[in-house]
C-alpha cells in the first residue's frame, strides 16, 4: 500500500470526516471524566482555520483518506494539531508519515521547534511521539484548563536546545502519573 501526503483545505470533506471520527473517539476515551469548565476546554481545543499553516491528508493508492494532521502557528511556536489515523490504517506508518510531513511544514516556515498537546488516555499517541523523538514539556497555554493534557516538543534546530532546562525523567513521570521505567 502506498501512502501519499496531500495538502488540502481545512474544510475538505475528507478532513472534516476524519476530525469527526477523532471527536467521537475522544468522547469515548474522555466522556466519563468530570469537566469543571466545558466552555474553557472547548475554547482551548478549538482550531481556527485562519491560523493554520497546513492541513494534510494521508491518502492510499485509490485516494481514500487514511489520516489527517494540521500545523498551525501558536504564538512564536509551531504546533501539530488533530493527528488522526483511521482504525484500518493504524500500524502501517501513516501517523509517522503525517508527523514527518507536519515537521517539514514547520521547518520550511523557519520553526526552531514544534509542540503538541495530547491526553493521558491516548497511550498509543504518547508511544508514537516518544518513538519519534518528541520529549515531554510542561503544559502550555491554552491547555492548562484541560486537566488531562500531556504536552511534547520536537526540537528542529539543535541550537535551540542550548539554554533550555528540560524536565528530568522523574519530574516528567511524576507529572504524567506514571511510575519510573
């Protein structure tokens, strides 16, 4: 199976459908959690199409959509948003191809690093990001109102690592509520 990445509009019907599937899956994973401020969480998770640098789809040989990711400017940062892969395409390298394509968009835009937010009930996503070399960072705005947030970064230009104070493994595990490895 070949996979090609194509840039599309945010409102492309295939992209909209994949995000709808993602929303349904996230409701299954997190729907039982108390939410003290649903409006604040909705605002934090909202994506404005005008803020996006790219919306990317992974397509198979017949043009069927396998996955989706968006890249946006988030202040001075570049952020990976809404990574979703269809159930049938998981485990076939589609997510890696989408993340790599998103990183290329950020690099082309001059990004020194890329950041993302995921959640504590998405161990598959966390495992993917860690496998791809993303490292945990403190929760950044606006996600501090989303109590289950886990945030990561991928440094794109090594000179950006100088002067940074990354969290120790123990601090990161404590923040994530995971035991030491």
